[in-house]
């Protein structure tokens, strides 16, 4: 009975130490080679969208929208 418990605990500790080691190496690899996760890519995408929204809202606040459209039309026609 006690031998089974010792074997069970030994296997449990070995598993958890192995998992911690694997996750540590995996995390260091991703950090060193700057591997992006899906969450990081989504955050960067949201940041870019927020910047675009800020630019558009700034155009509306400045009432400069007609001039900007006119400038863009001139650039397109060239």
C-alpha cells in the first residue's frame, strides 16, 4: 500500500517537473526568437485599428475632411 503511494507520487513529481521544464524551454525559445502568439497578433491588430479610428475622428473634429478628400483626389488623378 505504501509502496504504491510512493510510486504514484514519484510518477506525479516526475511528470510535473518534466512539464515545467518543457514549458520553460518552450517559453524561452518563443521569447528568444520573438515568436508571436495569436493573442499578441490580435492585440497588435486592435492597436492598428484604434490608430486608424483616432486619425479618422481627428479629421472629423478638425472639420478638415473636405480638404483631405480634395487632396487625395488630386493625388489619385496624377
